[in-house]
């Protein structure tokens, strides 16, 4: 290799998970999908399972940064030793699994344990794909629905009181709070799950099919989950979580942060998502993927949570930042009009993804990358990046928050 460049076009990797849609990401990325494969996620980062490539060539980002770690910036290299974040675009057609992410300390211990047990990295029953935590911020690109943390007690009582089959939950909650209730639901025999959920779903499905269930009620999503994930003789116990967790609706431009221990599930919509550079997910239902209830419960924070909707904080005429407590990442949104120029200075490796319009990206070494809608570039520590709007453009900027550098 020659001396490292400061600016590259970046090509991400598509993940074809079964819950993805068929048209949003192909249209955004200008990719044909004649075979109707589900396009679920587009990864723009250096995770070893799906690293992005530089200039569309065989050179991949994780290897490049291993060869030139100084491109991360001195303080980011010292603290993280790698690109600390992963940027994604998601299209959620079918609801995702009820899931939780481990803390950093737990991920390190459990990843080491599974390695020592000889579980292959690609095994279907592998729980820990790496040694990192996975706090995440999602920013809605459309109307977006998700489950996020346990309801407060008054709301929980209200919703379980509406379902006669849920009467058994009240004494459990009174005796042992959220943990005893949730553990009981997740560990009860399948026959008991069926006896509770089957009559409920039998009542809901005719209403759902007649469009008589509102989307802002758990019943709508319970019916949809049953149609998507129930199998003959097996009611998916993930449906319980739809009634116990906060049902959140985000408008485009609104965001929410999910830290370690927060039970959640994406239900419908498109978003930008940024997270610590990890693929560690513990699942408890609403998925054909590997479910490990005991591992999930080990990492759940059994406390109520009032959802905190995050709005962008304007930091310049062009840029608004979505602030979180995570030290690994920061996401901001830049609006650059046609014929207008602005510049930013990179303190670490930073990804620029164009969701609308066209922008010419330049650095002070006269490297240039012209980005159309659905395209991305990466610039490295010390680079001054000039963004020149060729058409009115929306650009998402992934970076490492400034306190890391202070």
C-alpha cells in the first residue's frame, strides 16, 4: 500500500434478513431486485462480519484501518482500537425479534466463554458474535413503530386488565414485579402459552383482517405477530411482550436511543441506525432466528422506562446532531442546498451517507467523490471535508462524539 488517502467512496453490505422489504433499499441503493429478495439492512462500517469496501474495490475498511490505525485519530485509537461504530439503513417490513443487547463487560465475558466452548463463530446457536456492547440510536426516515422498554406500572395494569386471559399476570406482578412476571411468561411450557394466547388471537384476527384494530394499540401488533410468526400448535410467546412494552410511534426525523438491557423490537418503517460496532443480539421471540430465553433474561433491565424521543440539536446552519450518552458514536443530519458549500473537520474516521440529492465531497488534498442518493464516503482523522451541493442534499454523518477527543 501507498500512503493512506484521507477520502474514499464507501460501498456497504446488504443483509437479506427475512423481515426486510423488497423495494425501499433497492430503490435507495439503485440495485435491481428482480428475484424479490428481502433487503433488510445496509451496513456501512468495519464490522468483521460485513465490512464496507473502499472505492468499490477488494480493499475492505476493517483491514485498511488495521493497516493504518492512525486514521482513527490518536484518542479514538487509544480508547477503542477500532472503528467504534456501525452505521446502517433499515427497512422493517415484518416486525423484528423481541431482543436485548449486553453491556460491554458482559459481552467480553460471554464472547470469551463461547469461544472457549468451541462454538463456531457462524453457528446458528451462537449468541455472541463479538466482544462489544451494542447501544444504538435509530432515526426514523418514515413513520416508524417500535417496542421500547417496559411500560410504567399504571400503564401495564391498564393493558393487561383489558385481556381476560391475562388475569394470571396480576398476582405475579404484585409478588415479584417485572422480573418475576417476564421470567414466568418466557419460561412457561408451550402448552400453557398456547392456552393463553390462542383464544386471544382467535378474537383479534377477524378484527385485524377487517382493518378494525388501530395501529396505536397492542392488539393490532399482536394479531400481525401471530400471522407472521405463529406456527401450527405453537403460539409465539413474544406476543406477551407487545402488551408489556411501550408501543412507540416516531415521525420522520425523530429518534430514540436504546442502551444495554432495554428490551425492544422494531415493528414497521425505515430508519437510519447507528450503534457500537457489534452484532450481539439476544432474542426472545417473534423471529425464526435462534432464541435463547435464559441468555436474554440475564441481560434485561427489569425496570419501567418512559420513552425519550430525541430531536436534532442544531449546531450550525447546516447540521443538527442527535445526542446520546454513548461514547462510541454520534449521528448528525446535514442539509446542503444546491450551489451551497460547507465544510467539516474530521476528528476520527467519519462516514457520510447521502439519503437525498447529490453532493460533491472533496478534501484539501484535492481528492473528490461525487455522491448520488444512496451512496457514501468515508474521511479520516485530520481531514477537512468540503460538501458542495450539486442538488439539494440530505447527508447523514456518522462520527465519534467530541468528549472522546477532549
